[in-house]
């Protein structure tokens, strides 16, 4: 009879080393560095800043436009009051998202420059 080789995974055995919490991600664990990714990889914070700065006023204007249009619409108008209110709410949520992203990006840029206290 032929012997079966031991094919146990060293990452799951009883003698495995614990993984530090710094490596664990929000959804499971992050992959270890392979050495092929750049060490100085940077997030596109300037692009996010530009997009948030452009779309925040647009979504605010959409919220105001659709909100006032819904307030001035009558029962028989097309589009009706319901879809206009929905559009105003969607624009408001997107404006809030752009505002939150703007604050996060500004905070990260300040921290990169070393001026955050």
C-alpha cells in the first residue's frame, strides 16, 4: 500500500502563527503583500476632492429645483408630485454623500501634510 502524503495547510493547523489585527480587513482578512504592488501607492484624493466639489453644488441645486417644482405642482400635472419628491430626496442623499466625502478627503489631505491636530 502506498502512503498518503501529509497535505495539511500550515495556515490552518494547530501550530499556525496568529495574524495581527492590523492585517485583518473589514470583510475577512487582507492578502499579504506579494512585493509586486507599489510601496508608495496613493489614493486619488485630489480627484475625489474635485468630484465632490463639483457634484455637491449640482446635487444641492437639484434638491432645491425638484423640491420647489414638487411644491408648486398641482394634482393633474405631469410629472406628479410623488416622482418629483423622490428625485428631490435622491438628490439630497447624493448631496449629503458628496459633503461627507468632501470632509473625509479634506481631513486626509490635512493629515498627509501634517497640519492636523
